[in-house]
């Protein structure tokens, strides 16, 4: 039941006791954290509850009834969190103290508070001794789905439990498995937690330190927030914290496609992975890329870093492939020709147009996806060792693993690529479907 005061209650004592009982005391990532759930913060400073404390506080009875109502309204509109901090403290004359703070312009917008905030009042010692130590109770961020541009104060406790070391890198950042207090986020589209408890659901946390990559990912996530596709990684929320960008997404329980192929050395030889499964993943990735290329009316987008290492595999979803990593991605208003950029990722999967920092657009992604498909097919039809031999054959021709060679006007696809392109046509011929027809038509 929600916390509600009535006239028979000793309002100050009951409120202080309730807050104390709701404080979460946890060791998170080796650090002791004391905080209140967002639901607690919402239920305590209602107009009724604030009015009860105001009416019972003798230190503020010099105000007439209308003035006390006006004060209550100020608290509810501008100082709900400050009210909780003051109510949780053990100072005397709490409501008069709160009134004086408001009169000096101190509100929730002033959070996080500093010692200097209260120097102009006669209460600066009580402020430093009793208020500042308690402000952490109300600073924990509440994360809402599809919000990507909020800032979390450096003093705020991050309600994450680390699950181990890094599990990946990309676009200037590192990825960690974490659990989040379920009372402080609202992700309606997240999978159901496997068990009951505040830290029962796992997520992936990516922390980007380089601002140029962080800014691009932030803008891209905002631009595609209404795009829905099962083969795109879902990023539920992102925020800035202490100069770094934090992204919370689904956790890929089978790693990325590069590691997935290496771990499953035999590809499709032993029948563990079927042709229909691979076709489904390739078709899904093509549709996901189309969704990025045309995210909304009069806008075009691109990724510019499609590669196996940027495709995550979700074993719990039948080894579903999902595109990820938007550090080079962008969405722009529709232009003819499309917006072009010289900002792109791994050279192995770059098209010939990128020579000498050439600017490219959506065709860049199609080339990279085609290269990625070919590597999937080599692994599936032969095995991981064959894929490594293929990559070595590319290096032997030009000291890199690019799928093309040459320069200027004399560029061409490398012979090992042309040789392998013929293999899937032969191996998949004669079936009900082909590996290319359904993908071509998507």
C-alpha cells in the first residue's frame, strides 16, 4: 500500500521511520550504496503527506493556514527530493528549515548539493552535517526505455551489479555483463527476468570513453528509437555519467558472430546448424540493414561498420544474429545523392570507394554485408579453418584482408573472393530455396 499520513499520525516520526525502513543498503561493485527506490521517492512527498508534516511542525505555525498551503504547494512542485532528505534527517524544526532553504532558492534543481549552497543561511552547519550526507538517498537514476540523452550526476549511485570482466569492445568502448535494480528502470520490451528479485535480469553495459564515438551513437540511437527489427540490438537506455556514455542493451549470451564461428569450428558440417537457420539469419540481417537505411520518412541512414564482430548472437533465441555498434553510423535527412561520409570502421570490409579516405554512403553497408555473408558461407559450408585459410589468401595478395585490390581506376575483386563466391551457388543449388533469392528480394 502507498505511504499515506492522516491526522492521527505523528507525521515526522512516521515519515522518518518509513524512509529509514525503505533505504536499500547494498554493496555494489565493492562500494557501499544507500538509496531509495524511485517508487518510494514518488509515494512519500504527496500533497497530503507534506501538508501533514507542515501542519504538525510547531516551528512553522506562525504561518496562517493559507500560507502553509502555499508552502506545501512549493514543496510538491519544486522540492520533493529535498523534502525527503530533510524528513529523513534528525534535525529539529524540519519544516521551518526546509522553508528557509526554499526561500534561498535551494530546490531539487540544485541537486547534487554542495556545502556552498547553504553558506548564505544561518543553517550552513546543519546543512553540512545532516543534509549533504543524506542526499545520495534520492540521486539514484531511474532509467526509462528509449531515453538516450540524459545526464546522471557523478555523485549518483549507479545501481549496477557487475557480472565479471569485459566481454567485448567496439567504437571506443568496452562491454560488461551487469544486473540492474529492477525497481529503478522501466523497460517494457525487455525479456522477462528468469527469476524474481531486484537484480534478476542481466543486461550488457557498454561504456564509451571517446566523445566522438559517444556523440555519434547518441544521435543515432535517438534517430532510430522508433525502428523495430528483431535483428537489431535493442538498446533500452543510455546516459552520460562522469564524462562517459553508458548504454544498456540486451546481453548476447553467445558472444559475437566472429567468436561464434571460431567456437563452432565445424560450421554446418555436422548438422548442428541447418541451411534454413543460416538463410533465416542472413535474411534477417538484410531486413535489419534496410530498416537502418530507411529509418523514417525523408531520412536515410547507414552503419559503415558491418562485420562479423559487430553481429551479436543470441543463443537463447535460436542463435539469432543482431547488428550492433553504431560508432560510425548516422541518420540524415534524405538527399539525392545520399549523405556521404569518410567516417567508417574496419578496413577489411570497406568497399573500394574508401580508397584515400573516399566518402561513401549506404552502398558501403551492402558491400560490407556481402563480405560478411561470404565469410558466413565459407564457415558454414566448409569450416572455421577454411575461413582462416581464405583470410590468409587475401593477406598474401596485398598485406591486408580487404576483398579488393588495386588503386585508382584499376581496382578489382581479389581472385580468392571470386573463387569462393561460386561455392555457395554450387552447394545450395537444387533446393527449395537458395541462399540468395530470398535475401535479394527483401
